[in-house]
């Protein structure tokens, strides 16, 4: 069951991908949406979609003072934000040994620190009202890993953990937190939204090149439909009942994560005696 009352959404990164799809779905359902985009042109184009219900702010989530200013401005001039969606982010593709540390810092600045900065900016308002819902868009790469996206997976594992801990901190304050982990969808994640480190070490060719080739080959033809993902996220955002702490989107994500959990259970059983061997009860 969903709460049908109109809500105000704040969605970061509405110029493409899940952010664009969710913003469109929320507007179509009669909600108000404040969207952020890095370019002035994208922000203006979004506001033109539904004057009076679509609002935009130009924002780079790595500019933390600007994030605070936008939060205060939105809450003061537009109104209380009911649903906060951290969608802004990008993918980094590259073998760890080949990828500069600066690429990792940038990946975490956007995908992790940017999301946390936005949460911290809006959380005092939600806490004061004793209500609110936060959706953090992570990835199945926050549960499973594959060669060539170590920095990306690391950032999404981090956001999954932060979301889970935050949810426990605010569950008694009327605020719910859901980490939404999509699988492979027809977005531009593997296209213009991905930063790629050039290859340089031949020892990794055999394990990495086929992965990169498959990713590029299926880009734009993935099983996941962003419009259907948006409907699912909208259902979680407006559900009358308590939403899940973690939500996978896509049958591929479901299958891969279930496989990962089965492998983990098998490893736990295999090494259980060694795990228990470190206990030393005090006399």
C-alpha cells in the first residue's frame, strides 16, 4: 500500500539515468520534484518540464558548502523535502594496479562523500519534523565484485554500509533509509557516464579484456528498464509501510547476489573451525 498524498522529492543527478527516470515518474504521479544537475542548461530544461512542480538547482555534490546552501534554500523557498534520493554518481573502469589513486579519490568524493554531504545537509530538517525517507542509489556492485571496477565497487560497498548504519541511527526519529541496488540497466552508466583508465599491463589482459568487451557489447541492450526501476523506487519512496533497508533491482542482481551469499555461506562453513580458534574466554 502506498501513501497517495503529494510529496516533495529532492533527487540529485536528474539529467540522465535513474535520476531522470525517477524524476519523470514522480512528476507523472503528481509529486513535486527538486532536481539537481551540474550544468545550468540541464537544470533549466528540467524546470521547463512541469512549471510549478519541477524545480532545479545547479549543484556539484562535491562542493559541500554549496550542498548546505542548496538544502537551506530548498527547505526555505520550496518547502519541506519528504523524500531525498542520492542518485548522483558515476562509474570508474580500470584494473586496480593500473588506476591512479587520484581516480579512486574522485570516485569516492562523488559516490560516497557527495551522498553523505547531501544527507547531512537535509537530515536536520527531517529530524526536526520527525519524518522523512532517504533512498541511496548504490549498485549490485555494492554486494558483488568483478575485475576492472574495484574503485566503483568499493564506493558502492561503502554507501551500502553507510546506509545500513544510518538507518539504525534514525529509525526512532521517523526517518527511513533504503539502499537501492540496481543490476544492469539501459542507462548510460557504461557509456558517457563511465571514466576509463587506459590499459598498460599485459598480465591483466586475459581476465579484464573480455569483461570490458562484454560490457561494451551489451551497453544499451541490458535487461533492466530504467522506467520500471523508477516505478519500483517510487513505490518504496511512498510506501505506507516501513520500506526495506536494502532493495535489489533486476533479476540479474538477484541471481548474482544470491550466488554470492551462497558462496559466502560455503566459505564460512569451510573455515568455521579456524574462525572459532581465535576465541579465548577469560578465566
